């Protein structure tokens, strides 16, 4: 087997392989043993056809195709072992010649990271401050969640809740009818079509209204998109929202002893969230600064894998909202490739950040000992006894334990980088110049 290899950009190796005649003969014999069991030739029992007859009957090309379909991975394995190539993923293989069998494999290998002067990166964290407006905002949300809706006898206005019968049609053809629908008229509402909510302001109980709306081409509801939709609406009830009074009774309903305690609890909760958000942003800023300094080379497959994981995450999030990815893409007028292209910059940042953290871990000699892993797993154990048992069984698996260990190592690395980034730079005192050197510098400057 003739094998040559060379490094190519983006942490890849290009491998060129050509089989020798003796090797082709060896693999052809294997191909014969596979093909003879599949091909029926008149005058011979299945599986008993001589090789020369079979080869003449199916053609030399069939043998070579069988070798490439069944033995190429083994041939490739021998070639990378011979060249001592540390592949980290599947190669891209291109057949360059069939007879003799010759192919080129582009192989992703381990990325390389050369860190800059990360020990001199200095970035302070933002101080997490909670304002009275934020606390009031949370209280307003709680009051709205506990609000009562009471019927009123007046014209409708924004924020009212209506009970309506609605029928939509296009050019005389009904597109659907709902009876007794609860509909809140909100200024930002786009349902069931843009402009619908505005048509229901300043109406009376018992009113019937007929109106048409031109729906944009890119509207999410494909049944309405790009059409002139006529709506027939009958209002049977008008309700207005009554917020509960902010007092100790209300505080008890939402889980606090008093209004003062409620505000205190909200402030603590907001503070905890703000601190966590500030910490994560600080860590991200530090890593980004170190990435900017670093020289990083990695195979494209790492970015592609990250994009696929992000796409799966998007798909799962949509599924939780009972939305299909294909339907979502139709709604936003995009293809899967469009979505992947949008995800690429974030995927690249994630890959580079991960590689930088891994290199810092190595340079800083950051390790996770068994005691730390055990303590972390103990924190993760569910309270339920049966779930706890299943959890312990799951984490007896070395792969699962290794995953937690990697997460802990990353956490410790980030803590180390925060320590570095928030430390005071040590100023090295300038060396005192000798009188002769100082005199020479003055003379050089004058010239």
C-alpha cells in the first residue's frame, strides 16, 4: 500500500492511499466470497461459481465496488495507523481512481491552541444592583396573576377581556368559526391577525361588527397570510381586570408573611439572579478576551457538530411549545441551512471558548480529585428515594462520571481565570540605568 500524508489547514491531514496489486488481489478474493453467495449464474449452484466465471459474469468493476463498500474502512484504518495519525472524527473520503483503487482522505486531527498573555487580562465584574422599579415590577406581575375579571356595562377599552363569537372568511369562503372565545384586547396583539384588536376598542356588549384586514405575506398563520380576511365578530360580554390590593393578606396568598417580607424576598431573589447573571457575563467576557489573544486552529467538523447540537436544542425547545421545526421555519420563511448559517458564529465562539478553557486547564494544571467529584454528585442527588437510587446507578457509569468531572474542571478553570482577571497587576520596578548608559541615551537623542 502506497501511503502519503501531509498537514493541511484547519487541523486536518490529507492522506493519499493507493493499493498495491497484491493487496487488490487479497481484497478481490474477499469480494469474491461475498459476491458468490449473492449472484445466481445458470449452470452453477449458488455459492459454487468459480471466481473466474463470476468475475467475467458481473465484471471487474463489481469486484472493485464491493471492495470499496466493504473494505475501505479497514484499508483506511491501516493507513492512519501506519502514518501515526491521531484522528478525532470520521474522514471525508474521495475515490480518485478505481483501478488500481486510489483514494484521498481528509482527516480531522486534534486542534492546536497557542494562548496569549492571558495572565495579564484584567476585567472587573459589573456590580449587581437591584432597583425599586424592579421590585415593583415583580409585585405588579404577582398582582396581575392574582387579578379578578369582573363584568362591566360600558364601552370596551384596551386590556379588557371580551367573550366573542368570531368567524373569518376570504372572498366569501369561511376559514373558521369560534364561539365563546375569550379575547383580551391588547395593543401589541397580532392575533388572530394584525389590527384585529384595534377594531374591538370602543364597542358595546351585544355589538356585532364586520371588518376586513389585509394580512402581510410573512404572517405566521399561513391560512391568512397575504390575503384580505373578513371578520364577523359578536361581543357577548365585557370584563375588566381588578388587581388585588397590595397588603399583608395578598402577601400571604403569594407565600410571604407581610408586604415588607414579600419585598425583602423579591429583592433577595432578584439579587441572586443578578449575581448569577453578572458572574456568567464576567466569565464570558474574560474567556472572550483570552480567545482574542489566542491562536486557535481546529477542524471544521467541531464547528459542524456544535451547530447540530444547537439545532437539536432549538428543535427540543420548539417541541416543548408543541411547535414542529418545519412549521417554525415556514413561519419565519427560512430553511434549515439558513438557520445553521445563523448559528455558525455562536458555534464558533463556543468551540473557541471550549478549546481555550481546555488549554488553560492544562497550563494551570487544574485537576479534579475524587473527593470533589463525590461532593458534586452528592449535591445533585434527587430528594426522592427512588429517583436517588436511579441517579446513583446512572453515575456508576464511568462515562457519566467523566462528564461531571469535565464540568467541574471547567468550573475550576473559570474560577482561576476570574481570580487572575480581578487581581492587581504586579508592577516590576524598572532597572536603574548606569551613568554611562544614561549619558549615551542623552547623546543619541540629541543626534
